[in-house]
């Protein structure tokens, strides 16, 4: 007989959970219905289960996700202190769009982007405009939309066509920019990175820019490698183009990671609103802004750089408040977490946290450079992120995908992936050092990498490469 069908405590049967009352509570936790029997995985169960049981099942399944702190693939924050966690719990119910219901969270959001505008050297923070977003992707979309609308308005005013907008960016941009171009019908003009030009640096820019260019994206912390693109050099190339053609093309800086590193560690580097052509900057607060996932920021140099017709009004304290967002509802708690961190750390606290990650990145890249199998692509001296490749001709027995797999056995997630077009034959491996990845852990990682390389070097025949795919996307 089918054991499940005959089991009166089977939660998946239509008659489950009626009338058991205290009986369920008396059962030991892992012998209760739901724990001892299967929940359907893709169908809402017919009846209720005890909160302890449901909690335990979800908790246990999420255990299989792996240890976020050992995930050196992600840029996204995986550690916050106990006070932040307390605040998070207290404010988990706040909806960012309900400015009227949560006016103080709205006021704090405004304070935060003004602090960030100042951090990014806006010439007059009181006359800039910004907003929180769900992350950099949304922030980049808003920056891109403002560039597009601004270009459309100027073209229409001049009686010119707005049929073929294009955006100029590096071939190593994050996928959110490909999405932007796809979703909003903008031609993406990718400038390929190469061994000579590891980042978009303004070379040959005149071949890509024309009267239909809505803007150029400069990345502070390229996702593939962590390198900064030289915003001032890109701006200088655009100055030369303007001198020759009269075209005045503006820059959006995608500072997803670097937007919260450069202001603390590279204060002399002019990449932000100090560069006149930069009209907007975005960042992921949930990366080096040190907040848990779900927050980004975008700031425009002046109110005039965000076309008015993109802005909607929501009710606020009996009146209205302007908003520019793709989402309507989204969590407000992260904004409070950002404010908490600004107060808790201050500028110097941020500097020390970022410096600690930086020191660990430089230590790690130094150790990896010293292993004869490897060659660094960069050393982590921009954002604390670096990539390396296998030395040409070093071995025909294994590659970086195999090393990545070996390290997984120890719990480390360190992705290997091909570089973008033009140099896609080149495979690199990358480490993102984040707050919480201590020197101690880094030393353990170095031991594990050395052991893995020694193991792979001992192989007598090559590991078959059939079916090998990268499981990593940017
Ligand atoms: C340069 C860059 N831009 C944009 C993004 C997208 O950020 P988010 O994950 O916050 O949407 C990333 C994410 O890695 C990034 O590295």
C-alpha cells in the first residue's frame, strides 16, 4: 500500500492538518508531519503547518545555499553588525514608496543622497538631485534614461530625428547596460577591451561617438577585473571630439563598486563631479556601501540634468514629493541601514573598513602572483578586486575552471570565466575582497590554493574538457 496515502499525518493529502491540534506539537520536531513527510515542492500545500515546522524546513533548505562569507565571487555585502540587524528587523515592514506613511524614512533617504552627492564632490549638493534604488542596475537604468531623454529633448528642439539613439560603453560593462540598451531601444556601441587597452580609456572614441550618442558610460570598478576606467581621460577625449565636431557628449559614471571605494582610498583621483562632463553617478549601496542586498543610489550633478518629464509625484505630508524609479513598492529598511552606517562609521570608519579590504586584496594578489602557475591581470589596487590568468604554456593538464572546482571542495567560491569579446579566449579567475574577509581567512585561502595547484600539477594526464562550461555571469 502507498505509505503516504495511508499516513493520517501526511501534510500533502487534502485532509491534512485538520483536527490534530496539540498532537502535532507533541511530536518531536523532526518527526512531525511536514518534516517526516514530504511537502509538495511546486504546489501550495493543502493545509497549514506549525510555524516551527515551516520555519525549520525553510531554514534547513537555505542551509544548502552555502556559506556567503566564503563566496568570493559576489560584490554584495554579506556582513553587518548586530545593531544593523536589529534596525533591519525593526524596519522590515517599511515601504520606501509610502513617503506619506513613512515621512522620516523619506527624509533620511534625502539626507543620504545629499551626503553621497557631497562625497562625490557635487559642485552644489543643494542643487543636485538623487534617489535610492533597489541596486545599481536600477540606478544605471535611471541614469541611462535621463541621458536618453535629455538627448531626445535637444534633438526635437533642433528639429532632428530621435530614431537611432546609441550609447558608448566598454565591452566589459555589466549586463545591466546590455539590458538598458535592449529594453529602451538604444544601440549599444561597445568599445572592445584588449591587452593594450585593458579598460575603456578614451582611445578611438571618435569612431564610436556621433550626433546620436546619448552618452558615454565610464565604469569605476569593471566587474570582470575591478579596474577603474580613467574618467578624466575619457572626458578629455570627449573634449577633443567636441572641439572638432561641436558634439557635447556627457558621461554617466557606473560606480557600482568604486563609487564607495574611491572617495575613501583614492581621494586625489578625479573621477566624480569634479570632472565637468560627468552628469550622473550611480553606486550599489549593497556592495562597498556595506549594506545588505537591496539598495543603490544615483545622483545627478544638478536638478537640470534630470529631465523634469521623467519625474512623478507621490503624496507626502499632505502635499507631494518627486520620485524617479522603476519600481513602485520596495523595502525602506536598507535606506535606514545606510544612514546607520554613515552615522556609525563616519568618513574615517569607512576609510578604515575599505583600507582593510584593500590590504587583504593586495596581500592575496601578491601571494597568487608568487605562484609560478599564475600571472596577474591586475593587483586589486583600485577596488579590492583582482583577476589572474594561467601563464601561457604552464600546463596542458588543467585550467582555471578545474582550480575553481577544487576550491569549491573547501567551500570557496572563486569563479573562472572568459573575458569579453576580442579577448574571449582568455580565461581569468577573480577574487572580490569584502568587509568581513579577514587576513586570517585570506591566509587559509592561500594555503588551499597552493594545495589545489600542487594536486592539479601532480596529474599525469589532462582532465577531459568535454562539457566544461562557465557557471558564472556578470
Ligand atoms: C560595474 C557594475 N555595474 C552594475 C552592476 C549591477 O549592480 P546591482 O547588482 O547592484 O544591480 C554591477 C554588479 O556587479 C557592476 O559591477
